[in-house]
C-alpha cells in the first residue's frame, strides 16, 4: 500500500529535467520536518512504483537518496 509522501507538485514541476534533487526540495511546506523520514520512504516507494513517470533514483547511499527528473 502506498503512503502519501506529501510532495508539493508545483515544486516538483519546477525541477528542471536532468537535474538531481532530494526529497526535502520537493516536500510540502506544511509537512512537519519530524515526519520527513516517513515521507521520504513513501516518496521512494512511489518512485519505485512508477507514480512519477519522469523521476528516477539517481544515487542511493544508505539514508541519503538523490533523485533525478528525466
């Protein structure tokens, strides 16, 4: 079951194609920082399941994940 990652789609839309970004760059402003780890895991799950067809995992180093917009 997918959880809500609380992505701000206007922020995600502003990320240029080919540009790497992190979850904290596209998360909604009203989502509490204390919940970012849960939201980040949900975002990774959404990316892995193709929810965002133009976003891929670019680098995955333990707890630090960088995404890239195609």
